[in-house]
C-alpha cells in the first residue's frame, strides 16, 4: 500500500516537474531574440544538425555518428547545414531549451526536431530516416538499388566501418 501511494506521489511529482519545464516561466533563460535566431536556423535549410565540432572534424562520437548516418544519403550541400555548438555557449544551451531535448547532437528536418543520436540511429536502421528525407524532397526517392538501403543493416557498424564511428 505504501509503495502504491509512493508511486502515485512520484508520478504526480514527475508530471508537475515536466509541465513546469515546458511552461513559459521556465523558458525565461532563452531570450526571444535567441529563440528567433534558432527558429530561423532550423528552417533555413531542409536538414540542420546542431553538433559538437563540424562534419570534417566532429568533437564527439555521437556527433560523428549522426554525420556518418547523414553521409550515407549523399544529401546535397545546399540542403544541409551544421552548427558547431562549441563555438557559441548561448547556442549550446539555447538549442537544448528550444527543442526541450537535453543532449547534442540534434537533428532537424524541414524545421521539425527529429531527435538526437539514438533516434537518428534507430530511424536509419529502420529506414524511417530515408523515408523522411524522401518525403521532404531532401533526397530523391530510391528506385531499385541506386542507393544502399540503411534499414537492411542491423547496426550502423555493418554499414560504416567501425574505425570511422569514433566511439559509437
């Protein structure tokens, strides 16, 4: 009985904290100017990645992994933009509040938050990421076997050599 009451109490506490985190009063740390800049950044290109480092020199294994996933689709440079959050502390903290997602990297497609490294990997493995990119005109629809189908690989390691993953 005590455990049941405790679970209910903890559940109510979590939902209260969660709603407070999403409330406007909690968002006071991100200025309207910063929010507007981030919104403009995520809608400027069809695919936007906020990462640590840059695609040529990622500064964390999770960022490197998402870059490798996206490179499997040969996204044209005019449709893909990255932002190095290590160069701008306000961006590094602001993007987390903007998306309500606590970690970096963060992937956006057509202005919509997709997720972080784990979600990008899962979507890559299932084929959902390819479908999403096709639906938004980022990449052409695959016909036949023109492009490898990422969902046929059980893990990213089967598609991308382990030495290139840098810690994933």
